[in-house]
């Protein structure tokens, strides 16, 4: 089996615990207005076998320490769930920590095959970084082009199966940073039993140059990064001590 790969990062420090070898998979069904990797949207990419990626990751094993390992992200990596399962199975055989960074958009709670595949994935996954794009479904559709139903269902699925979760929320001024939405997100997080961490990721414009190179119009042109005060406000609401 081969995976369609966009790129690799050898010493990632923001995609899970410790120092990580990060695999960016190609393809994504979402069209997030703030996406800074629009070049990962379409299918394609370089083809690599799971064995090849394991071999690459093992070169850095001495740097991982007790906390590091391998993170698979995208794009949306679970568009290639069978490949990720094979890759993570091999990585676990080598004793490496495995982490998936996903929106959960591919999960179908009412589809037996989807549920069983995701169960198999969880059996070889140590940690899930889950991106909640927007807690309001209408706003989520406007922001990403897709409903948030699968994401929230996947969060519940992870919690029910006792899988550690880090929740990630991109903070975009006037889109995801209003107190009502943040409080609704926090209320949802509080229904989950396995959330270990909540990360507030301030919106930035570093991806604008990619849109220009691809000849694409940037959806959030003119939107500035959130102020320090709004970031701290979001952290207070989302990351405060859970009861």
C-alpha cells in the first residue's frame, strides 16, 4: 500500500508532544478560509510506502526521547485511513508514539464500515489532535464548506473509546473568537472524558503567499491576527480548569 504524501518535517515541535517526525498527507475535503496549506487540498502528491516512511522516521528515533514520535497530518490524513492504519501498525511495532492530527470529517457514526475502520485506527494511535473548526454548524459550513457533525461525533467516539485527545481551536477575529462560541465549545469539551489539553491557535497570514503562487484569492484578505487580549480571553474560556 502507498500513501500520497505532500511533505515531511524532521523536527516538528507543534504537532504533539516532544520532538516529532511529521508526515503531511495530500488531499482534504475541507476548504477552511484560514487554511495556510491550500496546496494540500487536491489529491496527488508523491507516493511512498508505509515501510519507507517508517525507515525515514527511525533515522530520528534518538531525538524523540520519551515523549516524541510520529505525527500524521495533512490536508486531512484520514482520507487515507487504510494507509495510516498500516503505517501506525508498523510504527507501533518499532515502539514509536503515534499521533494523528485530524478534523474528524471522514468519520461516519451511522456507517458500520467507517466505525470499524476508525476503531482499528485507534488501536494503533496513542493521541489524537482534533481540530474543532467552529462549534456552530451554520458558521462551520460557511467557514469550511462542511458541517461540523462528523467532527463532534468523532470527538464523542474518541471519548467513548478512552483515547487521549488534544482539542485545537484556531482563533480568527470575528469568526471564531466571540465569547458565545467559545463558551459553547467549552461546554462541549466538558462532555468529553479524555481531553488532556486544549490549544488555542491564533490565526496568522503566513499562508497568503501560497495563495498568490497558486493564483487563488485569499478568503480572509484584510483580517488581522487576533490581539493578545483576545487570545488570552480564549485561553481563559477554553483552557481553564475543568470541573
